[in-house]
């Protein structure tokens, strides 16, 4: 069975601070996909990134970066120089294959104070 | 805007009633997924359809059913509603390397 654990339930930072969200996953599959989603207060789920298990290269997109470490089954997400608009719940998710259902972690609520 | 549409945005109903949630996937996407988000259960996968056929089933109650029509829109039917069915119901479609979610339907059962 697949499992995703986001141990941090809530993180509070002051604007311009960096914040790192932890995601640890469990799967018996040799290939799989990892995702991050953002859920702002308005409620929609916004797709941020998909990473497949055979590509361990880290990725950067603007102020967002992701660190995938297969050896520790982790896929951490860092927001650099946080802004108030980054306040949201962030979900990490895992799927067995492209197009398969996602197993979500419990989410981490990020509060960025001005 | 993900391109996935859901209606209605909000739904308030009473226990024992039946409701229908509607979803249209992104243009060109053949698959539809339904998820339920509640405070106690988090985000739970309910069911997946691909081009009209059921592809995978998750934690979907027997009181719930879904279908995908030839035009690829999907409906999730919830019957004999209970207070615990109050949740945010998301539809999603797969394409372009990711699973894209609609804005959700917030169901409140009173």
C-alpha cells in the first residue's frame, strides 16, 4: 500500500523567510510519481509539480524548489523568500503510474505573516 | 483556471436527500477522477473513469455512484445523505503530465 506523510501540520513564517515542507512516502513500486499541490484559502487545488521516480534531479521554478531523495523516500518542497500569497495548505501526493489515482498526505498549512 | 469545471459550487441539503454533482474534464482529457476532502479523512480518492468506463474504485460508499457520459462529462450521485457526507468534492482530469482539479463542490448536509 502507498502512504504519504507530511509530519508538519502547520508552519508559520514571516514574509521573506524561506520555508521547507517535508514529505516522506512509502511504496513498494519501483516506479512511481510524486506531486505537490497548493490549496489556497479559496479552496481550489493547484497543481505545482510532478516528478517521476527515475528522475532524481532537483527542480527549481521561480521561488519554488523541490528536493527528491530516493534513498530517504523524501520529496521536500522549499519556498524561498516567502510572500503572503504563499499562505495555503500544501499537499504532497504519490501515484503508482501516470494517470493512476493519487494518494495524498495530510497537508501542511503555511501561514506567511507580513 | 485548470480547465476542469464543476457545478454547482455550493450545495446545501438535508439528511436523507439525493444530490448530483457534475464535472467536465479539460478539453482533450478522457479521464475523470472524483475525490472527497473532509476534515477528518483528508483527501480521499473515490472513483476514476476513462472514456466512459470505470477504471478504478477507491473509498466510495455504496450510497454513492458515478458515471461518465459519451461527451466525457461525469456525474457523482450521492444518495441517502448523512451529516458526515458534508465535504468538498473535487473532480479532476489527467493530461499534460499532471492531474488537474476543478474548483470543487462544497456539500453541506444539514
